[in-house]
C-alpha cells in the first residue's frame, strides 16, 4: 500500500469518526492534568543507506505514556519504539528508540478530536549483527511529527506521522504509527 494513501486513510477515518460523534451539548473544559498511555504499532519507511536498498526500519511496535496540562495544553511524555528492520541468514538489522516527547494539544469538536504537533528527543540503538561482528551503538535521535487522535472517553485512538532521524551512519525514515490507549 502506498504510504501517502495509508496516511490519508487514517486521517480521513479519524475525522469521519469524530464528526459522527460530535454532540450538541457544551464541552466540559478539563480542570486537571490528563494522563495517557498507548500501545503503538506502525511502519517506518526508511531511506536507502549507501548501496543497501533494504529498509532498516520496517514494522514498529512500542508504547507511549504522558501527561497533558490543563492550561496551557502542553504535552510531556515518553515513548519507546522497536523498528523490526530486516533479518537474513547472514545479517540482522533493527533499531530501538527511547524519546522524551514535547508538544501542544489543540482540541476540536467538543474536546473529542485532538491534534498534537510534537517533537521527540532521545536515544536510538541501531543494531547490526553479522557473523563476523555485531554493533549496538547508541546515538542521538529526534522525531518531529504530528498526532491526530479521537477520544471516546476514556479511550484514545490516534494516527501519527513522524520523521525519525539519527545523525550517524543510519538512514532517516518517514514513519506512520497507530495508537490505542487510555486518557484519564
């Protein structure tokens, strides 16, 4: 499936679901800090690295936990992602990221739709295992992106686009993540 088609399908389904759930009552403003936890799954479409055309990112699984202040709606969180990369008989390549996340939440449609531009800053462990050696270097990682979520109190369903970047001998990636969790 084309990555652009996948992203637009996710965003459209979130927007359609949110408009279907909009009610006529007045929205209650949050009076406290909200906490959230989510399980994440997605795909990282890594760029070509040197002469290797294989994707070093691939399928991603992980988790996120964070909090959103009542006013201003600043978001602070932590996320962990494991990108599966690829595995062959002679080589295994994958990556793990651990990021602190910072963002701001915009709430629309009676607080049910949230849009969060965010930046993840942290560490990446890029793993390359070959018969003659193995490398597990740690490096700086950053991931600017935007998350679009729908709240079905207390459930949170989200779709996210982010640009994963590591300033070392590792390619960058356009990543799409889907999240399912709770916002309390």
